[in-house]
């Protein structure tokens, strides 16, 4: 997966304390680890959003309230959201385990209380991942998010922790071999 510098898509607004059981109910997690299959059932546990995944367009953006991704350490929660077609998640705040799982798998998430408060369902957003700038074309507003440090952007661009570690190990092997 190549991570673009700028992402553009329609916003899907969710509230606070959306937990991993709501993101991908356990009954789907035990049958498949296929990203697209999980994506078909993403957010089914959120009241009133049981058909949400069928409405998402490729590249859309999920905007959540505070403590997004709380609950169990279900690693497949960010996988299910990505499988539904969501390019990134913006939230007021993230549960620590969801944050780590998303970053480890190379899935971009941004914390922006300002955007989480102001964005509404259907707003057209553009997000500069490296600068942490979120533009709301529907409202003519701009919000800030704390951009990730360079090494985390590299990790995201490479597709997650495992590919990033492999690259680091390969570079060390090459350096050791060149020293003889």
C-alpha cells in the first residue's frame, strides 16, 4: 500500500466511545481475516449504522469523537474500517490500543478535536497527512491535527511496522556486509 500525501473524500461522522465491538462485531471476526470481507461489516455494531459499509465510497474519511476505538484490543478493527474503503480516521482522541494497532498496520489516523467537533456527515474533506492540515470544502474551514514525526510517516508509507522493521534490518545487514 502506498500512502498518499493528500487524501480527499466524503466524511462519515460518528460519536464518542465507539468501541472495537461496534467497529467489527465479534461474530464476523471469527469467520474471516479477509480485509474486504471484514469491511462489509464495519461499524455494524453502531446503532443506526448497520448498513453503513454498503454506502461508503472508496477513499471516504471517518470522523469520530473522543476515545475512538476503545474496548478490546481487537487488532482487526482498523482492518475492517480500511476494508470498507475508508482512507483514514480523524477523531477527537483515540483509545491507546486502537492508535497503536492502526499505526502498526500502516493505517493513517489523525487527532483533531477541532475537526471532530465541526465536521458533519457528507462534508467533503481534504487531508494533508504530512502537514496535519484538514480542509473542509463544504464549510470553507480548515482544521489542524498534530502531524506525525518523520519516522512514523515512513512507517505509515511503508505499510506498517513489519515492513518498516524488515527494511531497518536489511539496511543494517547491508552496512555490516560493506564493513566486511
